[in-house]
């Protein structure tokens, strides 16, 4: 069996769908469904169980046929401020899974984040050495919680301590795609603005406060969730690997490019205005991210990421503008 934590969430449910599409029905989801309609992310899926997070360790101890844990469960809000809750959800829960997978020799693929890179002053190198990781300065609580766990894995490896045979942290950049609709303000701008664009309304992007970036030209590495699925399935076929891997397209694009692609896909005139960024965000705002994917390529994964315009076109045509938006 394969256990996917956070399996009712955005990336997790897409991984579950990809596993089903690959013929794997021996999938167990660990998640809470809540009141936001997350169950719809799993409505088309075949599952063997849905386990509440508080019961996961006891459930795992009762099963001996676990092949891998794909750990996507987390409080993923970059605006989270409850330090105790985030550390419990993102760091300590991950430590427990790391110890369980290590003791039983079970593969572990876990969600790290590009938020660990902070403002990017040290670049975007997915080097799993403690010396390198200690130079990074995350800008928010979410990024710091992921950074802490990456450092634990690095420390154990450098000290010669045991780790799962496959223990890979995926540093997600700006992922977008179907099944993110429950995320509210944390949705990608494609999902957030699709309805307004379809209605012919004007949409807002933040002004820039740095002279080297024009309004709307702040840059991100946007990656379609389908590309995440391909990497996870590829990793599950590997018997051993320990490291961090950046998961982005490898090419930074602007917010104007992203939102403009929605207008273009729908054949509509671009209607975009620039608004002030909230004061609380300005000091923690990233103006540029771009994944260095050389380590992913060196590990043997050579499939190129989908181009931004093609990815937005697929998302809009197959999901957002369809009768059923879900994957």
C-alpha cells in the first residue's frame, strides 16, 4: 500500500489521482475532510481507507504492507501565525513519520518548499548539506517549519544515522492546478481570478516596490501540478535516494504572464490593474524565484515541465471551464 498524507488536499489529491491512473488502487489517504468540500477532491478516487491524522501512527503500526509514505500533509498557509500549531503540524508530525519509515525501511517522499529559500539571496540550490541549509533564511513561519525538517534529515545523514532507503524532500515552487479550490486566499491566481476574467471583470495585481521590477513583473517559478505527479511516480519506482529536489519549471515567469495566459486562453482582452500591497506583506515578499533543477536532472529525471501557457490552457479547458472542475 501507499499512504498519502494530506491526500484530500490540493497536491495530495492529485498524487492520489495519478496513482489510480497508474493502476494503483491500494492507496490510503490520511487527512481531515473538514467543511470546505475537500471530499470532492477524492470523489472520483478508489481508496482503501481514509485515516484521521491523530490515528495515523497507530494505523501504520497495524499494517506491514506499506511500500511508501508520500507525506504532503501540512498547514501550508504562508500567512500562518500560530507557531505552536505549525510546528506540531509541519515539523513534529514529520519527525514521527521519519522515525517510523526509518525503523521499517519504508520509502518516504515529503513536501518541503521553496519558501525555505526566503528572499533567494543564497540562490535556489537544493543542496542537502547542513552547511548550505544553515545559510537559508525563510521569510515566514511555514517556510521555517519546512526548513527545520530539512535540517534534521541533513543532520542525520551527515552523522551516519539511519534514514529510510528513499528519503526525498520535494521543494515545491508555485504549484497550480485542479483541486485547489478549497484553499481560499492560498489558491493560485489562475483559480482565484478565473471567474472574474470569464465575466469580463478587471483583476488586481500588486504594484512593485523595487525599481528593478515593473508592476506585475515580479517573477515566480510556476509549475503545473501534473508535473509534480510525474516526478512522484518516478521517485516511487526508485529503490534508494536521499536528498532534496527542487520541483519547479526551471524558468521564472511574471504574474502578468500567468494571469494574461488566462485571458488569452479565453480569447478575452486583458483587463488588469495594479493595487497597493498590504504593508504587512511588503517586508516578506519574494520578488524572484526560479528552481535550479540540475540535481533533479542528475538524478535521472529528464521530462521537461509543461510550458506556462500550455499548462494554463489545459487547466482552464479541462477543469476550470468544464462542468466538473475536479481532477
